[in-house]
């Protein structure tokens, strides 16, 4: 079957992967309402395209934390990529580098920061969970910095793992031939089979529930890398993130895998952008499957987006070639959306190019004057 859009990779991955692995990647928390809403919310945002604009040349390059990239589409951290394909994070790193964009490596990667760095040049960020063993966390942050990673994405929405019922049913645990490579040699426990989800039990035993805003400052003492706060959904937390010295914010609901019935990230984005007041860049992850989704996020004020599940599904289907194709498809769809909306550069994408279901009804000025 010829794959013509990003979403088609999910069905291929479902055929190729063991049930436990596919369910781990695909499922959300509890009723999975937010999982559906992450996609559905995009469908309720409509375009207001401008016409008769010369779109013969379109520039989608951008800068993230001072690094120039080919497009505002980057790779989010996703765990256990060798469960999807033997090449795992190596393949993803090479695909991101070839596309000229940023890859974020998960703390729970099945390849270490050093191994990913060895795949060749590329701009890479490192996603960090804070464990009870702070010394181990500090070592890991320093290793990422030495390996050439350019930023830390601190995940702040996981003091405890969300209730992922598919993982409970499957008694999820990492296949015996895989390990959490970044933690080899550190005494941070290991994931064993449990009466429910092995991962949930592991998190319960290892992740530090005392994590608070003061720890953003603590992280700044162990690394000189800029820190992105990943998991912000409200204006209140945006303002605290700025006070805490964050270099950027990722509006994220953890792929709808933590607290169910939180808004879709695209629905929460504008509140965060307004609270940020341009003082730091705001990014989005969650639910992006089309170039149209990328445009909508940028129109609502995002500086860029991150994709997660499309990477692991395409990796499972076709390895590195699949991840490359996903990035290329999204790039081409995004360029097409820009052209058909009358935008030649990212700065020309404005709030006026979209209409959302929370906007006030638009009234023609002359009509209003007659009322």
C-alpha cells in the first residue's frame, strides 16, 4: 500500500508490532477522551485564506533557541523506540538530521545519549525525568551536555504515571532484550513484571514526586543548557515558568497519557501564548498529523510543533525511511497550506488566517454600525 498521509502509518504499525508494544504507543489514559480530543480539536479550527498573493517562493525555515532549522516541525521524545524497530533512536536521529530538524531524545530511550550522538551531526534536545536519586539525574544531564545535546526538555506532568488501562491489561514491561540505556551503570532500579503495568510500578518507585518549581532552578545549577518546561497547559503555570528562568515552554498533555479530560493542546495553546507575552517561545505537541495542523498551531502563536506517535508508527512500518517520509509529508503539506492561505514566510502566518470555535462571531464593521 502506498502511504499518502501520516495517519496511515498507525494501521501498518498495528499489523507489524506485538500487541503490547502497539498498545503502549497508541493508547491514552483512562477513557481516552483527551486522546481523541487532541485530534478532534484541530478539526474545529477553520481557515480564512487570503488570495491573489504571489506564493511562488515560500520560506519555512525558522530558529529555535538560536539554532536554525529547516521547518517548524520537530521530533518529540518517545520512549523505547527499539521496541518499534531494531534501529530505534539511531534511525530517528538520522532521519531528523537528514530533514534538518531537531530530535528530542527520551530519558527512557533504548539508546544512550552517547550512542545517539555517534550517529552523526544534528541538533538534539534531551528530555529529562527527575528521579529520587538526584545525583543520577545530575550525571545524566551532564552526559547529555557532553554528548552535544543543545537543550533539556524537563517533563513536569508526570509525578506519577497516568492510568493507561491497555498497559494494565497487557501487564506492560520492556521486552527482555531491551534496557533503559541511559541508566546503565546507575542504581535507578529496573522495570520488572508487575500485577498491573510494569512501567507504572517502576515510575512509582523511582520518579520524584516532590518535583517543584524550585527544581527548575536546581537544574540550572547542574547544566548550562537552556531548559524547556514540557507539560504546561495554563496561563498561571506559564507565568511561573518565566519567573523560574525557563528558556521555553512546550504545551503538552503527554500525548493524552496522563490526566484524562484535560483540553487538547491546540485548545490550551492560545492561553499559554498570551500569558507568555512574547518573553519566551511556546511550542506544542499532541495530535499533529497534518501540515494543516502545523499551520493552525503557528497561527495561534506557537513557534513550532513536535510530533511523537507519527515517529514511532512510521519507524515500526519502515524504519528510518518511514520517519524521513513522515517529516517530508508534513513539510510538503505545511508548505501547501501556506501557499493556499497566502503566506510566504512563517511571520506572515497570523491569527487572522484562522477562526476557532471560541472566537466571537465576526461582524462586518458596516453591519455593526447599522445596529
